[in-house]
C-alpha cells in the first residue's frame, strides 16, 4: 500500500457538458482543471454516454494526463452505478451496456445491473452507493467466482464531498471495498450558473421557479470538484479507498488505446487483404478497358497511375474499403461520387466517380498518400428519394456492425438568445426583437444578464442528431468500438460526430441524398418516353453534354436558376462576369466561390479576360497555369507548398488541413515559418512568398477540392442541357423534387419566363406531381405562353395527405373523371378539413355541385355541400344517387379575386394565377409617390439605367448576410419582379437600418443605383419600403 501522504488520488468522476443539459464544463475545461489542480489521471464520467470521449482523450494528452474511460448510469437524476473500462474488453462491455440503456423506453429504464449479474463485468471496475445494487452485484460475483477479489468485486463509492461516513459504514456492513471517487460538475466560477440555466431550459421553467434555486449546486456542495490537495484531505480517513482509486488508475489501459489504429474496416466478404486486393485490381483492369477505349488519348498513362494508386491502397489495407463501397454503389447506379475520392483513378474505374482524373489533372494525393494516417473518405450522392433504400440495404447487410455518424447539436445562433431569455422570464413577444438586435449589434445590444447567459451556453451540446450521410462499418460488433442509439430513421447512431469518428479510427462513407440527381433521373426518364428520344440524353450512363453548345451557352448566360451547384446568386453573378463557361472554367468558377476568396474573384475574371499579372516563380506558375496564377482549389495549397517551399506530400496535406481550422493557431504559425523558409531556399522573394501565403489564407474555413467541383460540374452540365433543350421537363422535375437553392415560387416564376404557364391543380386534370401538358384541353389555357403548360400536381396542396392524393388519382383512373362535387365526395369520402383545403386551393374549380347541373359551383357552395353530404350519407349511404340537384342558399356569394389569391398562397404555398410582384404594383406606385422616390422600374431596364437612382418592386427570394473586413454585417439580397430575379447589395449602414423590416421578407419597394461590376449588374440599395400589409 502506498503512503497516502505522498499520494494523489485520480479524478475518477469528471462530468462534462456531454451529460446533456446536466453538465457544465467541456472536456478541455475538465482536463485543464485536473492538470492545474494537481491530478495525474482523470476518468470521464458522463451520464449514460461517451459523446465527449475523443475530445477528452485529446485534451488529457495535451495536459499530460492519463485518460480513463468511464460512464455513469442514473435513475431519477441520481447516479446509481459507475463503471470504468480497465481493458479493451471492458470498454466493449461498457459500450454494449450504454447502447442498451440508450435504446430503452424511458417508461421502462434499462437496468445494467441485471446484465452484470448474469454475465459479470470482466474488464470493468464498478462502484455504487446503492445498497440494493451492491448486494445484487456482490451475490452474483460470489456465485460466479467463488472467493471474490480484485476488480471482480463491486466497490462502494465514496464520493468527494460531505457525508463519507455513511457509505463507509455500508461498506463495512456488506464486507465490500471502498473506492475514493473524486469528481463533480463544478470546475469554474460560472459552472453553477450554467447548470441552473440548463436545468431551467430542460424543464421549460424559469430560473425563479427552479426547485431549490437558492442552494442548488452551489460552490462548496458535493458537485464542486476538489483540487487534488483538497481530495487528499477529504479522503484522509479512508486510505484503502484512495489506494483502490490509485490502483484503478494505474491498471486501467489508457483510454486512447481503445481507438482503432490502423483504422477499422471489415474485410470484404470475409476475404484476406491479398485476396481483396487481387479482386480490386481485376475490377480496375476491367474498368480501364471500359473507360479508356483504344482511341482515348490518356490510355497510355492509365497503367502507371493505376499502379501507383493500387500500391498505396494495398500498403494501407484499404482494398476491402473500395470493394464494399463498390457493392453499395452497384445497388443504385444513378450516383455522383464526389469529394477528394474523385481524384482517384481507382474510384473512376470502379464506377464510384464519373470524372476522368487523368483528363482533368486531379491530384490523387489530396485523397490518399503514403504518409496519410487517417482513413480515406469516399462521398457518394444518390437521388434523394432512393437513398433511404440504399441505407436500408447497408444496415441490413451489415446489421450489428454499422451505424450512422452522429451530429452533436449545440446551442448556437438565435437559440443562445431565445432559450435563456425564456428561462429568465422575458416576454416571448420580445424574442424576435432581441435576436434581431443581437444579429445587428452583437452582445452589447442585449440586457447584460442575457448577454452573460448567452455566453454561458456557447458551444454547449444540447442533443444528438444524425450526420447527413456518414455511415461507419466495422469488423465485428459495432459496440466493440462505440455505443449506439436508435435514430429517427430507425438506423443506429454512433456516439460521435465526424471528427470524433475519425479520431476513433473509424472509416466513414458518406452516402448522401441529392435532389438534383433525382431531377436528372426524372428528365432522362421523360426523354426516353419520347417518340424520337434525343441521343444519349435518354441514357444515364451515356449522357455527357460537356461539349454541347446549348448547355455551355445557357451556363455562360448566368441563367442557371434550378441548375444544381451553380444557381446561387453569387455563382450566377460570377458566370455573368466570366462569360466563359466551358467545363474546365465552370469547375474553377464553382470552386472559387468561397467566403475568404472575395478579393481574388474579380482578379481571376480580369486575368481570364486577358489581363496581365506579375508572374510567380516558374514552378508555382506551372501548378497554377489553368487558373491564371490564382489558387482556386484546396489541393493548390498542397501543390504550391511542395513546388515553392519544398514541402513533402504529408507536410503539404497537413498545411491544407490546418487552414480549415482557426487561422491564429500556433500550428498554422509554425507552418507559415516553415513555408517562408522553404520559399527563401528555393529562390522566391519575400514579396512572392507573402503573396502566396496570402492566397493560402483565402482557404480559411470551407473550400473545395478540384475533384469535388469537377464531379458536381458534370451534373451541372447535364442539367444545363436539360434546361436548354427540355425546359418543361426540367422545371417540372425541379419542383417535383423539392427545388434547390430557392423556394418553389421562384421555380414557378422561372418556368413562366421560359414560356410555360403553370396551371393550378385540378382534381380531374392533375397527377400527383407537376407535369408538362400539351393536350388539347390545356392549349387554350396556355395562350400567350409559347411553350405551353405545366400542370401543378395535387401534392402541392399544403395539407393534403399522400393517401388522399393517391386516392384521388386512383379514383379518376378507375372510375373516370369526377362528374360533380357530390360525385367526388361519394367516391373519395374526405374529411371536412381535407375537402376544405382542396376547395380553397381551387382544385375543385369547374365542377358542378351535382350531376346534371349546368354550371360550375362556387367555392363557398362547395364547402356548404360537405355538411349536407355528410348528413345525407349518414342516413342513406350515398348522396349522389338520391339528389340530382342541390341548390346552395342564395345568400352564399363567391369569393373575391383577392381572397382567391390569398387562398392560393395559404393552401398551395405558392401563387399560380399571377406573378407575385405584380400584385404589389398599386401599393408600390403609391409608396413611391408618398416617399418622393422615382416611379418603379422593371429589373429588365437595370442595364440601361446604370448609376441612376431608381426604385424597383421586388419579392424577396434569397439573402445572405456576410461580414465586412471590419466585422460589420452587410447583406446580398435577391428579389424577383415580373421580368426576373435581380440582385441587391445592402452595405452596413443601410443594412443596420433596414434589417428589422427586411427580416419579414415578402414584398418591398427598393431604392438604389444599379452598378455594373465587370458585367454583373446589382442594385446598391440606399433605402427600402415594405409593401406588406403588416408593415404598412
């Protein structure tokens, strides 16, 4: 036994804010406290989870602490069992217990003691303060092992704080050993207030009504974590308990050893690595013959590139990974492989990606290189509506060995203001004003107590969500690596988000849903049904229009609304400036649009147009030749670092990764010093090196690798061909698949600008989805629209259930058109609420009230008929057979046109009977006259009214707030009028004044001056007036 006076106990119960809504400090806070407080070892002890485990391990290593894995199980908010993982086997057992707990029905909580009684706890140390738990565990251990000793026994927990004598007496009475459990929740002076605030938010009550608020978890309570010297004093009467704690810390395997190194991934079909490699190579050879026919100019380079990639894949043991991803993709061939994996010829030959890495000079080392220690990451997009089936297949095939990556959802944005404001008893009606003020002016605009409360919640986890597409597959049970919990879609979810998953040595496959792939699929399917289908455009695999003039011309016009990846206002403005958008330039354009690269965008356009520039060192110019000496892609950072400063591939990749983190980090400063030295050695001047480093800093935050943009640019070109050549199919498919950057109304307006009238839904005409209609009944309705009509689908009705929509379509197919309102009621039997939605949306327009009526019924009469139909059918079973005519009361009058337009907006969510901006013409003219502004102009005239003060009527369709270099918020806003979408720039001074009004969206009269920026015209806004009734 060690001498207590010279011994420091471990911190065995470190609770963090990952004890969701019931923990105060981050893992970094906990480890900083432990190191500064004199501890040498610290155990994570969150309530029922290991969410903070990766961050905890790294924080402990940074502070020189030994990290121990553990977790607690609670009942009624009280800890009744703690467990520490001593071995890898114990860690797997702990994950399995936590998984069962997280999957349990809250009404019937899981009892881990039952499983421990039955199976033991080999590899764990367990402790409790509950007599019943201790008795059960001790009895089961005795039966199982006979003479019980060591970690086979349960320990009586002596928690740091007052009242140690009672558990010590319990231990003597039961004949069990004690364990000194130093720990708690309060590490700093703000933690008690943070816990109170979280408790109030969790319970949906105010702080003033929080039970026991005056003494709840105050400093000095059992929740205050003692420093080591204080812990020694608290446990001074119980040296055996301290010795047990020290022995636990000594014998527990380091927590980091429970993570996988090398990365964990299952063998392909149980085959050894070499067998998987042979299969991979064979498939690549087959793919090479298919992808690179004899006439292909790149065929000669395939073998060398393939051998180089395969050698790295083989050495890393990733052959099975590629084969498993291929199996997943084979089940759904309509995919888009993207991200850095698209730079791999192996991915291309397997059909995971669709852009030739040789033709487009894609940098394989961005994806995988000899020195890379973290696992590769293959991203595959599927049509959004086919992805659920893909995931179901994956989780069925790898049941028990797979899980989705988690998303740790934190207090952020307005929730950091709204939630504490409610907890502080502030008026809910004031929340919008508070959040708006906070967005405009920051924390100084808030009441001091609210500003402090918002600061207490910064980055605190709130709940566990699901990553958009990350899937992990492991060899053996998933609970050998992490606990899992049920997700809302029925799939298990890991404990960690993507960074933690990678840190744990688990290999992520991103399987994401992409609406644009469904748009493309639907367009291709419609093309294939034509009597004379367009060559290639009716075949997914053969459709490659990157050299089609019609697609290129459309992209170069900037008229790309609806086209995935290139429809945002910023990208359309850039395309308007460039006026060159062959495939290669489109790849560059879609990559240079990133927040930190604004200063380089116009310079790129200037050079594209032939402008000269000061040449960089020859090796760097060679790297950046295709982008005119400007770094555009993520891998440009790596390539330039290698060419200019002599970085190795591993160093260069490390620099690229570091740039995505905090710019002021010490690691980035070290890279800068290394880069500047390397540039000097290689003959670059200080000025040149500084310019290169400045360009590298433009990749701070998110940016794109070339392979990613190249993959999406291929999708963009395919969709551009469809918009140019089959615009009706295209717009209907965009709407049917949920749109993209804009709302449905924007796409309806775009269809009208392309020459289609979008007709409202009708029960006798509409399918479930939007359809191009060229039948004789629709032609008169589309008069004045050169391309005809698109009929809105019944699913556009907001409150319509899928079942009712399908019943209406099926009923029409089997029984013919609905002859009257009563016939519809008899056949569909809708509830009043469902019927009302279809009537008010205009879906029943054109129907007579009863069979034989000569004229269409008005909407109020239709609504009146439902009650009579209900009462009649309750007596007789079928109303239509008894009444040939119903007459609505004479006092019922039809709705006004303005009411019908309002109903369209309310019940369809869009306006089909008019262009939305046209509805505000009278108000705009009156507002302009009242304010002394110029009479409203059309956005079509902006080009000839440059620099003149004009006003425009606009309905808000999109907006993006950004910060200036000085940190002041400003905004880019898109509005639509009858002529199209026009862009506005609102600078800080005007934005601060207009923000409260603009946040309501709706319609506005905008005052400003159109400015031409290298061919892209935008209004620089000076003022605006709301045309919405609520702000009049």
